[in-house]
C-alpha cells in the first residue's frame, strides 16, 4: 500500500495493483463530494465521505444489479459519467412516461422512463400488456431495464448477457400463467411497447456490473491457459475499458477536465424537469517523493463524475498511477481550485 500525504480538502487514497504480467503500480485517487444547491452551484461538503471500497449490489451479489461501483478501481481510460438514485418526473407530477436526458462534454444520452406495467395471460394463449400506471419517480437500476435470466440457468444462452438482472427476458423459465410479469421501465428513447417474448435494447444511466456485456466484452479470456500461466494477474487480452463502469456512450474521451456544464432533463423534479450545473475545476496533482527529494508532479485525470439524484450530490474522482519500478517512497496529493476556469464556466452557464 503506497504511503499518501493528503494535502487536499477532500479524501485521498493509494492502493497497489498488479497490471499486465503482474507489473505492480501505485494507484492514487482523490475523491471530492459536492452538494447541488438550489441556485445550481456546487459546494463541497464540510464532511467529505470516505471512499466506497467494494461494489454494492441491490441484493444478493450474484443475482442483483450493481447499485454503486467501487471507488478504488485502479484505472479508467476515460471519464465515467454515472447517475444513481430515483429520477423524478418534471414537477414531481405522476406521469405515464417521460424522457430523461444527460448531456456533458461530448456525451448526450436520452432514455425513456415509464411507470409500472405488466403482461397478463389471456385467452388463446396470448399475453396482453396492461396500461402504464403513472408515477412520479423511477429508480435508475438495471433491474428495471430490459434483460433477465432463467431462475436456474442450464447454459450460457439462458440469460440476457446485456443485462442478466432485468425484466422481459424469461429464458427457459416455466411460465406461470396465473401471475403478471413486469415489463421494462427504462427503455431507449424511441422504443415502442415491449412485446412478450420479444427482444429490446438494454439501456440505463446507472453503473454496469462486470457481468454485463457492456463491460464483459472487455474482460479478456479466463481459461485453462490463463489459470496455468497468468493467474492471479489480469488476462493479457483484457482491455482497460473493462474498468469503466458505464456503457461506452457514458464514457467521455478524452477525459473531462472540470469546468464543463452538465445539463439534465427528466432526472430532477424541478418545475420544468431541467437542472444544469458546472463541474468544479481543480488542479489535482500527485507529487512523488524519493528519500528527501520531491520530484516533479503530474496532473491527475478526472475519471469519474457521479450524480446522486437522491442526495443531490456530485462525486468527482481524479486518478493517476506510477510504476513501482520508479522506486518512490511516498506521494503528496494536492488539489487547488482553478478559480478562473470556474468563473468562466459559470459565466457561460448563465448565458445558456
């Protein structure tokens, strides 16, 4: 575990992680949590929450959707933009459905959120979709997106690997015609009504579990050769994108820098459903130390932006890494606010 001196007003942490061929790196992180105030400004919390060390699931770790991803993932090759919590309808009024939009930097994503609806079995062995029950909020979770898995999987085709935790996919389950089956409530913006037994595109805004295809496609090969020649190190064909915990359309490349305006619609229960704010801009640096000598520091990348709708928080993470072959004894982590950048961003936001 690398020794870290925290010279920031936020949380700081260092871990050791072995990359390809077991090469050890010191991975360094700074985490900052801000409150979204009613004037749209972000202000840092007086008491900064600690790092979340492990993935948190909604229920059983093996069968439920990822609720919150670990904040000590070693490296991300782009900025994750994550939304968690309950998305509120415009004005908080019950609605059958509405569009939710997330826009920041190069990213612009829209999904459709709906109230509950169900398939019920009818005569002539057909399934009928009920009308939508209006609601004022939808929990952002892949448990409410299209997907699912058989209760007892018999082979790899018995699950929707885009999202094994969702609704609508039955696999080889024995269907109980006496009970209703919930339909997906988080769907693509242009999706029509879901069809019984039909396929849909899985979409969401919340974190993606490592067993979902958006991440699994980058995981690499875990076979007998890996077990024999590489384990416990990561596979040589693993891609770093595996550590991005959102779909590719929520990863900003190149990294966000801070100072960008985040625009949302259909996520916060404001009168018109819109909420905008400017990401704080900080100069965050790691200064490596060997013996009594401080070496030239390097900028840390803003690799995570998380919007917590329930708490009205924005969580930022900056990260960097150093090979242990460089022989550094400790690191100072520094975060200085870039006032000029924030003032410029705020001015631009007021004109929009």
